C-alpha cells in the first residue's frame, strides 16, 4: 500500500531500528537517560538554544510551549489554519485557559503585520492579555519567507510579545530554502521540532528554548503525562534521523514535484505543490469514488468531504510508488463519465 496521507506514516528503517536496539537508556523522569540527553543537547546546540526537552508528540510540545509563555486569561495570536489552533484539539483553551486569537493568513502562510497589530488587546480588564505570537514553518508545505519572520518577530518584541515557532517540518523548510535550520529558528523564543514526520522517527518532538523555559516545560510535561521512562530507545531514533534523514528530504520534495506534474498531465486540477506536499482539487461528487479507486489500486490518501486533497511524500515513497500513483489516477480520470 502506497500511503500518501501524511509523512507521519513513515516506518523506522532497518538502520534506525538497529540504533534503537543499541541505545543506552535510563529513567528519563529522573533525568537518567543518556540518549535522551544527547538528543536534547544535539538539537539545542544545532539550532542555537540553551536547552531542549524530548516529548512524545508535537501537539504536546506546542501545548507546553504555550503554557510556558502564557498564563490563565492570556491569549496568543495564531493563524486561522495553523496546527496549534485548528488541529490540536483546542488544548491551549481547554487545558491552559489560554485564548487563541486567530488571524486570517496570507497565501504564503504569513500573518499580515497590520492584522496582528489590530489584534493586540489594550491593557484593560475587559480583554484577554496578548502575550504570544505563534508561527508555523512549513505551513501547508510552504516555507515562510524569512524576511517576514524576522519582521514579525521584531514587531512582536516591540509590543512585548514572545514568539513561538511550530517547526514540525523545520528541516523541510531548511532543505527547500537552503537556509540553515539554525537561521530559520533564530528569531524565536521557543521552537518545537518534530522527529516523526519527514525525518522518519517513530515517535517524538523536541521543544527548544531558554534554560528557564525548559525548566518550566519539564514540570508541564510531567503534569500532562508526557514524562517517559527508558525513552532513550525513542531518542536514538531521533538521533539517527538527524544524522541520516535530513538531506534526503530533498528527495521527498523532488518526488512531490514529479507527482504534481504527472497528475496535471493526467488531467487532475493541481492547486500547487510545496516541499513534500501536493494539493489537488477534486469535484465533491467524485471524492468518494476517487477514494475507493485509490484504495483498490493500492494507494491511500486522506479524502473527506472537502474538494482539496493533500498528498504527502516521505521516505517510504520511492520513484516506483510515484509512477504507480500517477498510473492509478490516470485510470480514474480515463473512466470519468
């Protein structure tokens, strides 16, 4: 089965499994796991932060960051289509009593500075206290313009806001833009990095920030049930991914481009492709027929009720898989009444 639902479906390679099996471990809640320490120190050093904290998921890493930056009754500015706002179960509001203030994004994923400025609340008991700006890179596969990021971070600090980056696919952004991940991360007070998407580890994200922020994050992680024991087995997969799977992200990007071109040639309405994501438009009346046809042809995709369908390449999708997907979709198009 060729699975294009997300890059989260990747499976550990044989070499990654060997690294996991050989990992030195200890109880990480006690601070005793040497492989977890290596992962946290590696990413903090690589991206220019004082400290890092290994967590089970990107959702938890983002939530913990918000809890560290904001108190009850505070708010954060965030894109209306951002993962932290739309796809993380409302955790900031439900668990942190933090109010999200959604902003309509521009086509490139940036949040227009005039809209951000208009959203900042005055110091008045009628309003939540605006405390944080949260950005995402990549956003729907798009690399945020670095000039914009620097301007947005400078603006945020000028009005007293901290800045957090959901960097779930930060390394995709770095590879695609040829800008070092450290440079992309530099404008932020905290960054979450996911290891279980394009990098191909089975589990885990790392939150990066100041020593004080990570000390607070460690307490929040425990409270949220994210303290793990011999998690060096998982951290070893993350270290292997950083050593072996970063530069190869360019292969996923190239395959997404080839998939987009092949689907367009087959008569599919391709809305665009960005890094490892391809977006196509399917008439609503044909969505379920397409889902059944793909499944019968050995292809899996996330198809619901919306006409925009996202297809995601990753390390388990090779050139032959791209050819097969194009062939299956071409047959679907040819059978159209």
